C-alpha cells in the first residue's frame, strides 16, 4: 500500500535529506544556465554563424543541415543566427519588464503600507481596478492603442503587472511596521528615508525577489505572445514570437522555421522557471509548493 | 452570509466605475488616432479640417467628463456605437461572438479537471516515485511552453502530419457559434487545457500532500481506514474547495486569455474579434471588448467568492471575514 511508505519514518527521513542536499546544487546549476542564456544574448553578434538579416534566396527554406543547423527561412536567412540575435529582444525586454513592474509595484506598495490613510485606499483601489481586467485583455488593448514595437508591448504588460507587486510589498511593509526593531531604529534617530531604504526594503526584498524570479518565464511568454499577434517586435527584426508568426503559413512545407524559435522560447522559459522555483525553495524550504497557491489567489 | 453578499456587491461599485473610467480613458487618449483610423477605413482623404469636422460630429471635441458620461449611458443601454470597419453595432457584434468563447472556455475547463485532478492525486499518493517525477516533469514542460507554440505543434502533428483533425475551426460565411465545427473544437481545447492542467496538477498535488500529512489522516490510517476511502471521503473534499475557486478564476482568465488561441485556430469568438479589431484600429470595438470582459471577469470572481464562502464551513461560520 502507498500508505505504508509515507508512514514509514525511515523513508521519510531519507527523502528529506536528499532534497535538502539538492537545493543548493540545483540553484548553482540553474543559475549557471541562466547566466549562459544571458551570455548568449549579450554576445549574440559574435556567436552568429551568419548575418541574421542577410537574404540568400538561392538557399531559401532549406531544412536543417550541417551548414544551417536550424535551416533557413523563406528569404534564405540562417535561422540559428536569427534565433541567437532574437534572444536579445526576448531576454532584455523581459528583464526590463520584470524590473519595471517589480520596482514600480514595490514603490507603490511600500508607500501604501508606510503612509496608510487615504493615499493607501486610493492606490489600492486603483490596483484593484487594474486587477479587474482578465489575463491579457487590458495589455492587448493598450498595445493596440500604442501600436506595435517592443517598448510598447513592455509598457502594456507593465500596466497589468505592477498591482501584484504593490499588494505583496504593501502586506510585507505593514508586517515590518509593527516590528520592535523599527521602533528602536526610529528612537535611535533614523530618518524616514533611512528607515524605508535601509530597514524595510532589505527585509521585504526576499519574497519580492522570489516573485520576480518566478515571473520571468511567464512574462517572456506573454511578450512573445504579443509579438506573435503583431503587437510587439515588428519584422524584419528577429524576435522569437514574431518569427513564429511570420512563418506560420510555412508550417506544412517548412516546419523547422516555426519549431526552431519555439524550442528557443521553450528552453529559455524553462531555464528561468527552474531557476525561479529553485530560488523559492532555497529561500523558504518549508513553504515548498504553498506560496504558489497564495500567489494565485493573490492575483484574483 | 447575506451581510457578506451585500458588502461584496457594494464593493463592486467603485471597481466597476474604475473599469469604465480606465477603458474609456485609454481610448480617449487615442482619440485623434481613432478619427484618423475611422476616416482611413472609409477611404476619405485625411486633412485637418476633415478630422475636426468628424471629431465634432462624433462629439470627440467635448470635455472628457461629457464624453465619458454619454459613453457610460451607451454602455448601460447597450448602444456603444458602431464599428469603424463593418459599420455594425458594436455591442451586438460582441454579444454574437461571446457564446463561441464561452463554449471554448467550458470545454477547456472540463478537459483540465479531467486531466489535472487524477494526475495531481496520483502524483501525491506516489510521492517521489517514478510516476510522481514523470507527472512533475510533464507539468513543468507544460508550464514552460507558450500557448501559441503548443497550438502550432498540435496543428503540425494532428492536422498536418496525421490529418485527424481540422486546423481551422470556423465554417466560412457564418459567424458566432453557428460557425463552429465540432471536430475543430478539439485542438483549441487541448491547447488551452495543456497550459491549465500543467498549472493545476502541481497545485492539486501540493494540496493533497498537505492534507495527507494532517493528523486526522494518520488517525484514520491508525484505525485501519483504507487509503482509497481516506482519499475519496476526506482528501477529495479539500481538493474540491480549492478547485472551485481556482476554476472560477481561470474561467475569467480563459475568457480573456483566448485571444491568441482563437486567432490561430480561426475560432470565431471575442478573442479573435479583439485581435482583428486591434489590427484594424477599430476603437469602439476594442473599447466594448475591454470593458465587457472586465465586467464579466469581476462578476465571475464575485460568484466564485460567494461559492467559496458557501462551500467552506470554516469561512462561512467563522464570521464575516
């Protein structure tokens, strides 16, 4: 019976030991993978085997071969080079987006939690309104109004992303406000700015950082999704989502033109998801699997 | 309970006002572009005088609050203007496309439950065994695949390579729910369900593990209650409560999140309508879509909350908070 194994103290002890030993090593491995992805993005121009924008119609739509590892698209452009260069827009704009929502949301949340009163009510009701738009609806509309372009897509997603951080930061700030050490610091003559920047922020940074790490993958997929719909990167700029959209009609004749950038997104998102999960486990081994539930209900 | 319901309804009012203000304000800021888009769609040569005249005709030169109030009146009475592209009534068009999206949402939710609940429970009861690892890896993969890639992969495998299912879901010439072919429902449903099931399998696994670790389960085991009975009688109940709230939330998310999938499969719902309208810069249509999706989402959330209150005695009897 399965019950026998879970009740057996010896086995439970062993699995716990195995897990604890792994988290640190996992963190190192996934952090290295993430750094590798970043390195590819930074060094993209050096890594490309071909010019990603050079058309060569005599080699159009070639299947993957030793000359073109990921094949070529309808203009004969080398797909591998385009994917490597495409990592720049995907990775940098995603990081820009995550940093933007995390900083903006945290600022709003800390102000709300710290000041309280009317300002708190107004800002929190505002964030409620932003949270009332389901999924990408609001982002789609904003991107539609602003027109195409990666920056506009980032702004559109930032508009729906910040309230989550504001709520978390506000809750954490409120919790810190009641702590005795803060009263002590104030008595010791700390100014408000000092209290916020050198006492509150360092103490609430952990959970916010974890949330941001966990969001990287999702935000990358959402950005690519907007590009796929033509609301992000504009062709001929190499970006994974828009490459897949551009080549959609070739699914039957040249499936590699879609599968190759798709795999690139998949691997990158997975690396950041693995890193996010591991960071969460590392920071808070007790809460394994639970915080996720909380976040989900928080988004409601 | 009644007091709670009333309080929730009252809380809704500022949210709804906020939603309408934001939806309207966004398009108000795009105002000048909107007129240009309208005139371009009508094929009129765009000069400043023409734009000003059209703005005056549409009332777009009025102050913000005047415009907002007249738009709000239209929202309440269901006359939200006509599309810049088709010239048809915007609200009517939105309503005619809604059933298709609701249908897709429901089939996806059902598929998700059918897949995620058994997988989550199996993974939890076989914790750290091969089956558990397999399920966790699969759900991780599902979580890391963008839905447009899943959609294209499914089309490639099942429509192009195997030829089992159509890749396009709509019958040309009809609109709304009449346009939908039933075999065409399978792939979009699968696309949406893969992403959601991956997410929920993990959460159901965590909930079941949590529940199985509680003292009452140990007590039941000590009394010799069979594992199956513990699962069906006790653990499943707590899973159900979690599932109701999660699903209600994801219904809202799905209603608003189907835009990409609907576009790929040519599914004739509101998501595709929104994307088409954005491409054509059909501002009244976008406006109607945004504001109504938000209203629907808020309502679904309200129902979910009330249901949660009703289902969970701890919350129901534990006072009004």
